C-alpha cells in the first residue's frame, strides 16, 4: 500500500516537496491486530471495489458479498446490523472503508458478565449497608435511651 503527499506553494502553485510511504500489508494488518484484544471482533480495511486489503484476524473475516458493499455505500450512519452482526463502518478519505464486525454473541456474553458483576456487587454491598445503618442507629438511640 502506498500513501502519497504533495505540498504546493500557495502563491506560485509549484510543488515544494512530495513524499511516498510504502507500507507492507502484513505490517498494516499487524496494527489492526493490536487495536482489539478480543479476537471475536473483526476489523478490516475494505476498498471501494470490495477487496479486503488489511485485517486483524484472517480466520474471522470472509470476503464481503456485493450486498454488503451496496449496503455500505447506501449507509448514512456509521452503525448497521445484518445477519446477527453489528457493523461499525467509517468511510475513509480515499473512499475505502474501515469496518468493525461485532457479533451478537460477543455483545450478549459481555452483557451477561456485566449483569453478574452488578448482582454480585449488590449481593455483598446491600447487607453491609444494612448492617452499617443498624449499628449507627443503635449507637444514636443508645444515647437517647440513656
């Protein structure tokens, strides 16, 4: 993959300098791998022709179908849902797309863990709070009784 940048003088319109960066696709895919710790989430760069050029997990990403590419081009927002997969799609300046696929199973598993954590916290904090209230009120009423 190559990225080119040219700087022109605004008055003379002459090119002051230009540079080209060449990036190996495997190296670029490595950056995507580092962006998500969980391998259930797939992230990839898709060209406007529907070709995947970089991805974080090759085993998770299949070649997108024409229908998905058409859906991307018609989308006005960044989120959409299809076939039990949540898509987060950002159109890049060059017309390509950065797509993140989050399966429903990943979301429901994390929601389950969150609910368990909340219930566990309530289970331990509620009795402790009640015990603290009873002890404080007992001490306050002891002075009044005396």
